[in-house]
C-alpha cells in the first residue's frame, strides 16, 4: 500500500469505506441474475418442448453485453466529469496541489479511482456469464473481446471526462458537456453515418467515403456490434475501399484522444507560474 499512488489510496478509502458500494453491487448482480433467469424462463415457455435451446444462449449473451456496454457509456461520464471541478468547488484543490504529488500522479489517481467501482461492477458480473458456457454458443475469445472493449472504452471516455472536469470550473457544466460529448459519439455519429452513406451512394465522392469510415470508427456501439456480427460492416468496407478493421481504427483514435486529453489535463491542472507572477506584479 505504501507504493500506491497516495491520491488513489485516499480515493479508494473514501469510496469503499461505507456500505453503499456493497449494497449497490449486490443489487446490480441480483438484477443481472434475475434478467438471466427470466430470459431462460421465457424461452422455455415459448419452446413447445419446454427446454431452453442452446442456440438462445448467444442471444442471452448479446443482450447482457449490450446492456453492460450502455452502462459503461452512461456511468463513465458521471464518475469522471467532476473529479477535478468538485475539488475546486470545495476549495480543496489548492491543498491537493501543495502536496508532493505531481500533476500526472493526481490526474491518473483521480481517473483510476473514479473508474474503479465501475470496473468492479463489470468484473463481478463475469461469473454470471457461466450460464453462457453452460449452454454453449459463445467462445471464450468473444468474452475476452467484450470485456476488453469495456475496459478500453472506460479508459477512453473517462480520460475525456477528466479533461473536461479540469478545464471547466463548474461541475454541473462539466458533467453536461461530458454527457453531451458521449451522446454525440454514441448517437450523433450514427446519424451522421447514415447521412454520409446516403450521399456516398448517390454521388460516389471519395472524401465522403473516407469520412464515413472515420465516423463509423468513432461510434462505440457500431464497433461493439461488430464483435458479434462482422458481416454488417462489409458494405462499409466495400463503399470506402478501406480494408483496415474498424476496431483497429477505434483503438487508435480513442487511444490518441485519451492520451491527448490526459496530457492537457496534466498541463491545465496547475496554473502557469508565469501568469501568476504577472498577476501579482503591481501596476506601474
């Protein structure tokens, strides 16, 4: 524990010292368990033989996976959009900046601690996927891809939330901006993609084709859906003549965005000493 980031250690103690995280974790796992059992029960009722068909296990797995993907996209902005701005509003940020911790240590500690509980929820649900292995239909590679997508998306969107929390002084404004950004990347890009595909089919402009591929690479829902069904992207690849897998572009673009967001978060956390000295200099 002594080697742990002090900011991260403090955040862990504050976040997990009460019973609320345990109760909410229990409620979350209970809800998923009820959903799985309810799905199996409804499928047995609809089956004349009264048995759960193994082929339905893939549908159950996709349902759970998409629900958790939406959970990641919905909760991540709320966990990260106020990590710095809330410290500023409580007037504790200046105290934190006077410690021996570097700006990088503070930003990384805030990011990891804010995402730790969501990561715990995701990993705690992993044993429930044993129902899928019980009936078959899904390979372990697919499960690794799904959980890898969760963790990477949490990191990418969490980094964006920390950046907005650093540059925007008010928590409510930072949270609204972060949710708006997430909504645009998850929903707005899909709307733009439909428009670009329509324009590309009618005009066959190369620039529109490349832009359509770029927009699709930014949409986490489209990339996540490609894990289960890769064939629906074949039309996009044929239209754009780009053979790079969309998941590779997704990882590249959001890794670049996350690193850039964290870099500027570190730079903007502490005010420029030069600007401070100029403010203190008396007028001539």
